[in-house]
C-alpha cells in the first residue's frame, strides 16, 4: 500500500504525503523498521503518542495518530487510532480470501488452535494468531499478516467483558467457529456462567453462512441450535462423526485413546499429557475432517505435536521433576491438573497461586480446590497470594510472595519430588520455576 491508499481507508487529515510503498503495520515503536506504518494507540496505561518521535527516527513510512506531531514523517491524524487500526484490519480481511476459523472458550482455546494448526499445515498454507494475540489489538495485527497464498486463517478470540468477542467476530467474519467450553474464567466480570455462555456465543455475530463446532459434552454448548446464519455440529457423545474416546491411557509424557470413524477403529497418540485435553483434540480432529483432511494424515500429525511451554510441561531434572503449568489458571484447569497428578500414583509437591478474575466467586472456588486437594495424596501444598488464604488443609502453607516461597524452598529437601506449579498469569509463578530450574538443587 501507499500513503494515499491508507488515507482512503482511515480518513482524517493527511500531512507530508509520499509515493513510496509502505511495509508492515506496527503498534509497537520498538519493532518499527524503515517504511513501516506506526499506529499510535492510546490505552489505560499506555500512550503511543509518546513514541512517535522514536518511530520517525527509525524512518517509519507513515504515522497514524490523533494529534499532529512536530516530525517530518508522513502522517495521518484521525479521531481515533484504534478505529483506524480496525479499518485497516477490515480492509486486509476482505482483501484476502482464506477460510477463516475463529476459536473461543473459557479453557483450551489456545491448545485447540495449536493442535488444529499442526494438523492443517500438513495439507494447507495456514496463518494462525501468534502467542496470546487474541484481543482487540492482537487480532488486527494477525490479519495484517494475511497474504495471497493463505488457504486457512485460524484466530483465537479472547475476552474479559461482554461485547468484546462480538466486535472481533464482526471483524474476522468466521466461516467456522469453535467453542471449547463454558467455565468460570472472567466470572468476576460477567457475574455468572450463563453470562459467560452468552459472551462466548458472540463469536457467531460475524457469521453469515458458516458452521459452529462445539464441545457437546459441555452442558451449555450442547443446547445450541442452528439458524439461518450457521449450522451447529456437536463434538461429543452425539458427534457428527461419532468421535467418542475410549481406552484412555495417560502418562507423564504421553496420551492415547481410541475412536471409531467410518466403521474403523483408530488410535490417537500424542506426546502430551493430560486426558482433560481430549475434548480439544477431538474438536481439532473434527474441524480437520470438515476441511477434508483424511484421518490417517490427522493421526500422523498428532504424533509430532508439541505443547507450548508452561502448559502441562513436564521437566525432568537430575534431582526432581517439575510439572510447569503456570501459563494461566482457572478453576476447571486446576481441577483437571490435580486429577491428572492424583492418577499417576505419586506424592506430589504442589505450589499454587491465586486464580484471578473470579470476583465475588473467588472464595467459593478456592475453597472447592482446597476440598479436592484434601482428598488426594500429596507432600505439601504451598499457596501464594491473597485469594488462596481461604484454602485450608493438612500441610497447607501460605505465602505472600513468590520470593517468600523461594526462601522456603531453599531450606527444603526436594530430592526425588514431583513439583507441580500452577496459577493465574498475573501471579508470575514462572519466577519459582526459573529458580527450580537454575538452582544447584536441580543440577
């Protein structure tokens, strides 16, 4: 694109135009390279206008901002830079024509996205939203990476409040929408699971003639009915393809189960751990079948899938083993982790942080976790944060900070232990993981 093309899309006032081709669209001045477009976004704790001079010095090809700045770089001044970002993203969305898949859900959406991407890339050219690019900024940045060769685009839609997924869905316009589960994540903001369900269903707002694929084992999702805008496919006991798992086996480094498909029995084998991921695997398999990937190719792809770091990552060290699941936490995912560990017939050493964003429900769900922990075999439970203070039990110990936990661990004999760590992203339990990995206790 050229400056004039961008001006036609976003409007506003244009200063210092030129005819050179522009390169990539960026919102982070640190990533700006010569010829890029810098969109100066304003947020609660961030003002991109403070970095306009930096972008100019890096020879940005165009700056989009809300107030004219004293720099000699092509500039478009608009009323709202976020709206300009959306307008540009919408232009990119409509310029290219891959099949768009949008994924949301209280838990498992990133895992489902990664598994589905791993399968589809064996047959198609696939673009996926990277990292945690699942919000009002990350989705546009993903769409800016579209190109002519893309057959499929997979995006993950996250949310904290009502209306956020609707806006993203109308931007993406998904052909296939996947909803993984309705859980307690963000229940503090949305005041109940029914409202969470309604918020996740906003993924359908941008659909015109598509398919909604849902986890039919979820009590909310199994009730969804199709309409003139989309059909519904249930991935559960009443699945369109009859993908019901049986003979499930899980170890510290593998998961396997069987399914029936077209009157044949198939074994699904993956180098990941945790049977609670089966619903995500089945959603990915069913989506791949809808996109005409044959079952043999699907199963072959699954055998080489690797889970992202800090998601049920088993780290064997010379003196002990770490199960690192600190990327994030919800009541459901923590419950599933405890269930997995208890099945392994080990005496685990738990280090758990607060589950955040539960609001007035926090006390209820933390006490539920404590009740579950009291019933399983364990060495100790180290709890860090404010919300975990309501958790009580034998060998439960409370700490105010990660530093306090580390100080306690320095005095502990961890030889031969299996140490399990999980907490919400905001608890930064990776600090404890780094200590455990780097300390001479492990090497």
